[in-house]
């Protein structure tokens, strides 16, 4: 079978890390880790299915839209101070996050620092990993079809 180069098998696009961003409380992060800026993961399945022993099933729609952002910063990044201040403040109602990974755009209004990052020192500057819980995330594709 020959792989024909056409609109569906040619170049899908070009990823550029400069097209990505992560903002918390209106401030844009910089000084990321060596290979990862941030990751995003929903906390719940969209739907749950149960079946009885005879195979009769029921589907339950899950309306929970909570998610987790994990932001990786170089330990020398000034943005660590921004997230540290948000963690210390423990603001009622949380803070906003607006992020883009070059294919999807994520927005959450109620976000909270789950845990401050671990620390340490080594031969070279290390990374600090911040875990942020987000409620009611809204996302959409930024890719052109």
C-alpha cells in the first residue's frame, strides 16, 4: 500500500511552544521547566455506565467539569513567587486560570493551589511542580480544520 500525500495525510501542522501560555490571576507564567510547561487532566469521566449481571445497563451523565493543571517551573522562575502568594492567600472563590497548549484553550474561574512544590538543591537549577485544582473548566479547540 502506498501512502499518498493528500489533505488528510500530509503535514497536520507545526507545533510552536511560543503559541502556548499559562496565566494565573491575570499574570502570565514564564521560566518553565526544561521540557514541560504544563499539563491538563480532567478529574472525572464524562459518563459512567453500570450493568447488572444480565447485561442490562444504565448510563449516567457526569456534569462535573473539574480538572487539574500541573505547572512545571524552573526553580529560579519569578512566577514561583506569584503562585506562592496565591497559595498563601487561600482566596475564597479562588483565582482564574487561562491557558493554551497550542491545540486547546482552557479557562477556569475558580482555581486553587492544591500543594506547594517540593524543594531542593543540586548541581543545576531544578524544577518546581505546582498542582492547581480547577472547577468548571471550559475548553475549546484552537485548531483549524
